[in-house]
C-alpha cells in the first residue's frame, strides 16, 4: 500500500519549540525506559554488551540534554557544521541531531 497521497497540508519547514520539546521528551523517556530495563536485567546477560548498550543510551541522553539547551539558546534546528537549517523531516526522526545529513556524513568520515 502507498502512503496517503491525498494529504494536502503543507509540511512545516521547521519544528516549533513546543514540537521539538515534545519529541525530545519522548526520546528521553524512551531511553530512560531502556536504561531501566538494562538495569533490571542485571548481570544475567553479557556484561560487555550491556555496558556498551548503557554507554550508547547515556550518550544519546547527553545529546538530548544538549538539544534542549539549543532550544533554550535559540539555535535548535540549525546545523552545527554549516549553519543551515536542519530539515524538519530529519528532526522529526532524530530530534536531538546536531547536523544536517551532509555534515553528519562528513563528521562520521
């Protein structure tokens, strides 16, 4: 099946601060739930794998906090690499991202 092509509402170019905060809160709550689940699992799993998962979740939580600070500072949604707006679609998927796709690719290379 295809996506609903009858949707005629224009997509906003940027998320509002309220929308951004909602998405970030959701991302934070999700990561906190994941962290809690890992803690409840205890030492029954692979300690190295669990440590890596915890570290990854904690990194994302830090990125989420930094995104909240960018909202407060008025720079949320602006790429830290090229200073151009990060597309709203990217922010919808990854609300704590700091970079547009092109700059993220350059940073990862």
